[in-house]
C-alpha cells in the first residue's frame, strides 16, 4: 500500500515541481569493447542537488526504474552492473537509491558481433526530494569498434557490492505466500544494517526485512507474496540478498538449504 500511495503522489506532483529538465540531466557513455566482444557502456544521470532516484530494488517506499529497449537493432541482451546504493529516509519512510548522480554501467551483447549495435532506450524512473515526480528519459547510441576505457564507468564498476558466499535460507508457507529467513555469516558492517531480498520474479512483492544479529551471524526475515495471494515455489538459487550499512554493501547470489 505504501508503494501505491507513493506512486499516486508521483503522478500528481509534477504540477507542483520544477520542469524535469531542471531536475535530471542524462547522457549515454559509449565506453569500450571488452575482450569477449561485449560492450561496456553506461547511463549517466545527474540530479539536482539533494534529489534522489531509486535502485533496482527500491524498498517499500520507492519505485523501481523500468527500461524499454524496443527499437534497438542487433541487440541480443543487456546486463546492468549496479553500483552500491544507500539507504535514504524520506518523510519517515525508508528507500534505497542514489543521491545527486548515478552512473549505471550497462554490458551490451550484440546479436552479430561483426555488426554495430544501435541502441534505442526509453527509461522511466522516479525522482524525489520533498516531493516525488516521474521522469521519462530516452537514449540513442551506436556501439562499434574498440572504443576507449572511461574512468567514470570504471569507478562505478569498482563501486559494486562485494560478492560473498555462505548464505542459508529457511522457507515456510504463510497464508498468502512464503516466509523466507536467511542466515548470513558476515562480520558487522555498521551500527544499522539493512538487508534487501530479491527474487527473479518481478511480480513477487517482497516485504521490508526484519534483522537480528548473533555475533558473526546476521539473520533476516521477509515475506514474499504474489498479487494473486496464491502459494508458489521458490528456487533458492535465484534469491539475491544484499546487506547495506555505512557506505558498504555485500551481496549473496543464491542461498542453500540449512
């Protein structure tokens, strides 16, 4: 309900806010070609001072960005490499995102590596300060040749969450879905640790995690619910768990049965 309320706020706020161009500027950084033939490019979003936008999993008070690549040619796939986000509190609600600027690396794979890739991207996102508003951005670029390594993209790649292993997950049914508890062997990252769960199904609603710590083990519990409220199965290997605290981020991809 919080997410729907915030979405409604975003839909009515533009009349009260500045023009979109005053609040967000965007460029496409063409980057360079990797040894495997893929291209490493990036979206560069620059926000007005103290404005924010959201991470791929924005929390219950946020709106995730969406990406539409229709109109691109010779494009096989894209993979985003998200820099670590931060936990932001707005009007008493917690969200996860980026303040002032986001450089989002995008790994682009060509259908035919011998031919250029022509990109046409439409991106919808929420941007917030005291109020929120939706923004719509379009990008066009052609990728071909070796290109040149870009220091901004390289810095964003270096700022990704640290990868970790060793998460275990317990799953139990609840009335309208599943309850997931993860135990993570992880030294304390900071005074306040936020745990974010993601599944590979965008339809699954994920509740804000409740956390506790016993020494070097951080435990987090969340509820997973489909819009239908029907039971479903969950493949543990598709679960992503990210721990955020004091400018640090650790990510677990998949969790084993205890």
